[in-house]
C-alpha cells in the first residue's frame, strides 16, 4: 500500500496563500478519489476538499469555499490544493487522504475518518496563519 506524503505547509500571514501537494511514496500509485482534511488543536478532524479520480467531481467544506481550490495531476499521481485568502482559523495540520477502492466516489471521501478501512492517510503537514 502506497504511503501518502504531503508537502507545502508552512507559516504565512493572514491574507496570504499556500499550495499543498500530496503524492504517494513508493508502492502502487493511487488515481482514485482523494481529498484533504484538517485538524486544529483541540478540534475534530474537518473535511476540506475532495476530488474524483478524473477531477470531474469536486467538493469543498463550507469554510473554504471560494478560497481553496483542489486539483490533480494524474500523470504525476498528485493532488494539489491551492489555498488563498488564508485566515488565522485555517491554522491546522492538513492531511491528505485517498480511497483504496476504485469505486469510491469523491462524495464518500467527504465522510472518511481515521477508522475508515477504505481510506489511506498521510502524516500531515502543518499550516500556520498568523493574524
């Protein structure tokens, strides 16, 4: 099973932008439905965005609509999330997730938890937005 590796996190001022990327490290690359979640200290993991295997279906959490854009480059087996107009409340560890089954819809990725058998997770990348 391929491991997912996130990159692109860091410290940015409010109003700034960051670009996160997620790709499998070794093993069988995933071109299945993928997504991003985030978890702030003391809070539950929150859905951020999900994308189908071909990019035809995309979903966003309400708090990031209009500011974040998810996309994928299947030639590189990579999913990317462009984050603009960042706010202090966007501060969190961001986790990449991928479905293990080719039949999993992007809408189902929205419901993934760490206990979901169908889900693979990365280790997370820290995003800190200073106010």
